[in-house]
């Protein structure tokens, strides 16, 4: 089904999974990529061996010497060219993302557009790696701070955004003067290979050295190599909270830096002053987009009792209209989960819901028969629940939406929203200015992202992306997120004929 697109992207049916640029290695065990759309094999990828890994690191160390000395605007020019390449292959790569991961074609195209957008953003940043000028307390002294590249940056990404999250890190890390080593998800290895090939072609055309961008492929063991490697000052990891804790522990034990983008348990608060039509659109897309497999997916809908029945009835009616099937068919609203293990997690969560006393309001369960042969399709579910249920407190990567009633003030709703371990994205639906401003204040949402009158998913490139608590505290993408990929240095220059000390300290030596 995707053979022509693979040929256009320059990918063989069997492809090497380790690359230092245009050099590819094929020594490891095979990893078979199976599409959740139809259960068919896309291709087989070779995993990275320890020997291959060391070759990648050595190549990266060598390339860094030249790349870090390349002026930042010229590094930005390379990223600009990559962005233009992505514009050329957007329909092809978007289709591959949809087919290998299972998200809708529109979402696949949107993911590639995110890559283009971050390239544009990074090109601008390449001319704005600003430091500050600081007034010294000492006469005839000048102080300033500046930013230098870190060196080798390891990127560990997840299956749900198989290309975009890598690009957030890659584009910024590259313009900052770092070289990058990417461990993509073993569930979507073909997407990783396609991106690496596209960037490697740009680097080669510009006569730049091997190792500026590298790819490694494999399971958690390969990620462990990155996390424990003292030659990588920064590891950026996106995935589950459990995985993030392992990465954080390994990196911290060697006093490295980690950028963590982990789980979310995102809520929309719906107040009596909400626009219910907007609420419906935001909640449904947030809950079923990417089949509930976004870290920003809407998991909880916290609704005031005065409008609870109306919102519940509208949601149930909307869910009855959802079309589930092949995500490449743009008539369908939702595609499959990533694999059968994800389906098992979905069914286990439903069993837990029944045990804890939740009420399932819609039809539910896995889908079988014609069009669902992969075994990865499920029905999206709405559940009446209490916020304190263990299952509600847990992030389940599936299209399960918990409907929670609140009875008092908006402060009560905010307390419910914040009463989970995760702190990624949040939203409030209200036309009441006071409620909106309270939600955005220090006494409001405790999440890294807080929206008013839009849903929890669909972040733009311009803003920093990330969350608090068990979400990890990292920030990627826009604003000043570029600073995490650099080391900060404070400089003081004395242009006087004496050596005054700070804080008025006197230290005299008898020179006679």
C-alpha cells in the first residue's frame, strides 16, 4: 500500500537502522515494522549493535569539531534547506506517518507541517542566540553572558509523533551548534529512516561531515546506552513517565542534563458560561484525535452540574457519529491504536473502570471484521467517573474520556484538574473573564500549558511545549527553549590598570 512512497523516499523494503549520515550499517537483529492500519509488513529494519553505536558516537565527536565552528547563521541555512526538502516530500512523508503510526492522514500531514514550522523558527533563532550585557560593580570592567554549544545531543522519541518531536529537538540543537543522535521508536522505524535520509542528503550536498545527524534503532537497551554515555551532555527523551524516570536517573547519576517530555492527564474545565458548541468540538477532537495517543489528549472533562446533562448528551450523540477506520480515508475521524498491546491496555482500563464504579456511556470494545483486520481498532469511549479513581489518575494511551461533575465554584474545578500526578496540558471553556484569568493565574492550572476556549491538544511551534510534575519539567519547541541545548557562560573583562575585587574585598601583596 505504501511501496511507491517508500521508493520516492529512497527506502528499501529491508533497510539499515543505523546511520552516521549517508553511511548506513546493517549488523543488528531485524525489527519488523507492521502497519496498525491493515496489519501488513511495511519493511524490516536492522537494530543498532554496540559496535555500531560506538561508530556513531566517534563519527559525531569528529563532526562536532567542524559543525560547532560553523557560524550560527550558516547552520541556520542548512536547517532552512531541510525545511524546504520537507515541503517537497510533505504528502509522501505525511502518508508514511499515517500508515506506520495509524493517525489520520490530515494529522500525518500536520505533523510534517510542524517539522517545517520548527525549521522556519530555528532559522530565525540562528541569528538570535543572544546573551546579556551586565553592568559591573567594578570600575573599568565589562560583563556579559553568552551561549556555546553543548556537544552531542541524544534524542529519544516516541511512536505517537514519530517525526515531529525529533524535529523540535533536531532543528534547535543543530542551529545551536550541536550534533544529534536520534533513537526513534522501534514501533515506527521507517519514519525515522525517512527523516534521517532526507537530512543526510542535505548535509552531503553541502559537503558537511558525517556524524552531524545520526540514527540508531532498537529497544530500551539502545536508549540506555545513550542515557549512560558521558560523551552526551544532554539527553532529550519523550515517552512515558516510567521511561522518563529511568532516563533521568541514569543521566543524573553522571551529572548530565536531561530534557523530559513525559505523560499527561489533561483536563478541560467546562463552566456554566462556556460556549457549548466550541466545547464539543474541542473535547471530541482532544479525546479521539490520534486515537487518544497524544500526550496532550483530553482524558478528563470536568463539567459544572448546571450544564452536565446537556454536555453529556451532546457528547454521546457526537460519538455515535464518529467514523472509525483506515486513517488514509479522510472520511474517517479515527484510526487504529499502535498495536495489539495498546488494545490490551484499553480493554484492561475498561475492566478497571467497571471495578471502580464508573459508568460507560457509549458502545465500547475492540473492532473486528472487514476493515479492521489488523486487530488494532477500538471504539472511543465516554465514562462517567470520579476524579479520585485509580484508573482516572492513570494515563491510559487510548480514546477513553472521563466525564467528571463539579458542583461549586470554578476553584473546585481547578482543584480537581490539578489533583493528578501529571501536569502537561489543560483548558477552560468559559466566556467569563474572571474565570479565565483565575485559571491562568498562579492559583489556577498547575500545567505547563493552559488554554482558554481551545482544547488541550494542538500546540503551536511558537510557544514552549512541556509540563510540570510527572510530565518532567522539560520545554521544547518555541519561546526560549533553545537555551537548553547550549551551555551558558558569564564573562568579565577588566580593561583597567588595577585588579579590584568584587564585594569590595581588599587583598594586597607587598611587592618589595
